[in-house]
């Protein structure tokens, strides 16, 4: 598929219909979402921890690497197909897990899943999803499941069993959010969607969790909320506990939130199949290392023993290009598709993904390459300090 053709699809449509309904640049799309959402919902997505320094560092890190194009190469036909965990996907793009999507659009995860399915892109359903594991599976294409790991092994095993039964292929375990970071934008509004019953479709539909309650969820929602919050928030898991997941999940397991080489190597020792180099988009620790800065060292130490994926700060096709060149096997996209969801539901998500893939496709070709597999650090140079 020639993703770059999307630009001429837009130009041709403009002859009859005018400009595209939704902005194709992320900044414009974010502004459109800002106008569509109330302050609490917008800042829950847009906000970062502390001063926002980590989120800013994520984006700035991409600017420190510059692409070196090569000329007079037959790069007019590209192939973005990428192999991950023994399966070939049409592109190196995965939709990252994002919780409580219903606060930005009533169809939430369902709209996201349909958009991803139409493009063959894996969609990662969050444990904090607005629709159940089974409901999303009914409309999803390639599906991954993200686990916010409960401190109740029977509930954990129930979630894994449900996800496997519903056809989720890859388990993504988020490590960096065992308790919430300091998020001033949310604190200034005293806004945490979970306390208002949002993002709880997974536990509220889980038979084991429901068995822990004195009364059914429908009869006492507040008690159910108060039972779930401490079950997944406030206490850290440890490396030995990964054995529970490895013993009870037959597919690939990916640890999300790795920023240190030693942790990447421990993931190998624990029998994990992949890691996501990520700082949760700057939402957890203020002043943390930018994910892109952490990526090369982790790739050098561990990429021959597991698949290294990347997340945090991705805003463009050229960002994806740079992360792939620095060794990531695939890239997870977060906030931009949520802005598309807020602005246009399923169609908005689809346009965001198609726009990013078109830019990646064009960047790849104009730089003189035909496949992500051709990329390595030699196609980049470090920018001179200003």
C-alpha cells in the first residue's frame, strides 16, 4: 500500500469539497480538540506531571537528530511491512493504550478500534478502557491488551483469560504507573475520571472482581470504585512477580516503561518478548530522561535478545523514522490519535493514522529508502548545539 497517496487524495477531494474536515497537522488537531472538549477532559489528556519538563524533553529529543537524505535511489515504491513477534504487520505503527477515551468521545475505544482495524494497525486496549475487553474485540482488527496489574492474582488471571479468549495477541504490561504521578492540571480541577466511574468497564465487567463486592456494581457503584482503586494503584510490583504473567499468558509479553539498560536486560532474564522504551508521555516523573535519549543504549544492549519498541513524544512521520533508525522495531502512537478521536471520532482517528503513515512513507522515500528495515543510526546525524 502506498500510504503517500493520501496527500493526493486530500488535494483531489479539495477540488470539490474544500479542505479536509479535520486538520492534518498535530498542532492544529490539538487546537481543534481543545475547542471541542471541556477543560477537565482536555487537560487529562494534554497534561503532564510536574512542570511538564519530561513531556517537553520527549519532543525536543527528536530535534537533536537530523535525517541525512540520499539521492538518485529507486525509492519510489516503499514497503512499510514490519515483523513483530512472528507476525507481519502492514506498518511499524501501533496505537498505544490510552484509558478513559469516553471522556473525549462517547464511542471511545470502539471508534479507535474500528479505525485501527480499517488500516490493519494493532490497537492496544487499556485496562482503563471505557468499554469491556469483549466489546472492543468485536470491532477490533489486530488487538493487543495492556495490563494495569491488579494486586489480586485471581483478578489478574481473570483479565488475562478474558483477553486471550477474546483474541488479544500481545500483552503489554505498564510498569511506570503503579501509582499516579503529580499532575497539576488534574489536581487544580480535582479531576480523576476513575473516581467518577469512567474507565472502569474492565473491572466492572469482570466476574472475579465482581465476586469481591458485597453488592453488585449496579447497586453500589461508589463501593465498586473504592474497591478497584487500591487494587491497581498505590503499590509496586516486583521483578519476581512477572513469573505469574509468563506462566499464564501464551503469547508475547511486552514491558512498557523501560528507560534503563539494566531493566531491559532484566526483562530478557524474566523471559519477556519485548519492551517499550517509554516514560508514559511525560505523565509520571518530572525531569525524567527523554525516551528517545534512552533508546540507543537500550537497543545496543538488548535488541538482539528481545524486540525494542518505542513510545513518548511521537508527533510526526519523521519522528517515527528517527525512532526506527535508532533501533526501535515499532512505534506506539498516543496523544495525536486521541485528538483525532476528540475531533472526529472514528474518522478523526483514521485521518490521524493515515496522515502519520503518509508522512512516514514520504520521509522514507525522500530520504532514499524503501523499507524500515533499511534504517539504522547511520541515516541520522546529531544536530549542532545552537
